[in-house]
């Protein structure tokens, strides 16, 4: 059994940044990750929107971030958190251990929603993307498609319409986005909404060339953005009465949830923008709030 003032669960951009601030603030955090540390960065190609590096590959950025932790003598543990309960302190069961912590920062990210089609995984970064803010710039003046009918899909389509010649929105049934977003989308003449369609096949050579729809119509595309229900990794928190909204953890301005001492940062929380830099920001805010409370 281990004991710590602060346990950080997940070593992606949010968790690594929180770890750096906690350590430099005088706390000795434990950071734990079920995979190699780095989070989504390890699965990302070129990143062009993280300041300070120009263009950098995801894994390289992860190595740079981890060096910050390493230089402070913090080494993430390789283990998976299975459950969290709370008495006076948090009791965290992992696959191999039990950790007692006064504070927790949950930084476990989210799984992206997939279509489950042939070659989908191998085309990520070669025409398939899960993030218009991240990759839209690569499709300037090109033709793109967005799959989905919720707020994320409509927001992605609007974002892309500023860059692309034409944007198709492929919606399985009805659009479920907020009215304000739908009205904004309707003002964009280069967004074409196709309702009642699903994608049967992704056409490609080295990169995406188009899609085949369930009605056998073929649409030529340079890029396909998937916005179909990403899911935060939170199953290990099911014993707690945590306030969620749309499946994401609700936090206050200090990144603290409705459970005192349980903070969350990055892609697991409900927020408007899911980016590396916003994840890092959330990690900083959570860490500094914990440091401030420890000093009281
Ligand atoms: C393909 C792709 C490309 C992207 N490109 C960009 C880009 O160009 N620019 C940009 O700003 N953003 C980009 N993003 C978004 C960005 O990667 C995320 O917003 C960011 O990584 C979120 O950081 P995080 O720390 O919250 O979570 P993550 O990076 O997802 O890290 C979560 C970590 O938690 C660990 N974990 C999960 N469950 C457990 C558990 N039970 N126990 C222990 N550990 C656990 C995971 O193994 C993982 O390492 C991209 C995302 C994707 C998917």
C-alpha cells in the first residue's frame, strides 16, 4: 500500500503538467498510467498548434513533456486504476496495488468514437481526423466531410467551412445540435447537409479519396472528420456519486468536482475545447488549487 497527498491518474498532457506543478509546489505526487505515458500524443502525427515547437510530432512532444517530469525526479507508475472510493481519504485500487490519497486529479482522457469500418485506423492522419481545430488547416480549399449530428459535429462543420471549399455533414437520422449552432450552420453556403445517411465504405489510395454511402452514392472527399460520441474514461469512478454532464465530469473554476478533493483535468471534463494546451491548462489550475489548499 502507498500513501500520497496527491494522486494523478493518467499521464497525458493534463496529468504530466499537473505533476510538474505539484512537484515544483512542494508536493510529492504519484502519477499513474495504464499505458506508456504521453496519452493521445502517442497516437498523433504532426502537431502545429502547440506553441514553442513549430511543427512537432505527437510522440516527440510527449517525450519533451515527460522530460520535464523526469528532470524533477517524478517517474509515472505503470498500472491501471480499477476503482476509487472515499472515506476520510481516497482509496484507489489499481491492478497491482492500493494507493491512499488526500487529493486526486483525474486526467484519464477520452476514447474517440469510431465508425468501425475497414482501414479506418490506418487512415488516421491520412484523411481521417477526430479534430477539426487540430487538422482542419491541412484541408484548406479542399473538400471535407464530417460524420455526426450533435453539437460537436455541427461545430466541426462550421469550423471547417471557414477553411474548406465545401463541407459535407453526414447525419444518420436528425440533427441534435443546439438551435443556435444549427442556425449558424445554415448561414454557411458551403456546408451541405446529407440526412439519413451512413457511411458504408471509406474509399482511399494512400489517403482518403471519398466515401460510399448506404444509398450507394459516392461522395468525393479529401478528408473525413469523425464527431460521433467520444467517451471519457471514467468507469473506475462508478462507486462515487460524481456529477456528470453528457458523460463528462463537471468541475468548478478550480477543476474540482462535486466531491471535495477530487479534481479532473483535460479531455475528461465538460468544456468547449479539447486541445493539448487546454488539457495542460486544466492540469495547472487543479495542481495550483491543491497546493494553495495544502498551504492553508
Ligand atoms: C488523432 C488525434 C489528433 C489530435 N491532434 C491534436 C493537435 O494537433 N493539437 C491539439 O491541441 N490537440 C490534438 N488532439 C487532442 C489532444 O490529443 C487531447 O485533447 C489531449 O491529449 C488530452 O489530454 P489528456 O491528458 O486530457 O488525455 P489523454 O492524452 O487522452 O491521456 C489520458 C491518459 O490516461 C490514461 N488512462 C486512462 N484510463 C486510465 C486508468 N484507468 N488508469 C490509469 N491510466 C489511465 C491513458 O492511458 C492516457 O495515457 C488530438 C487528438 C487525437 C485523438
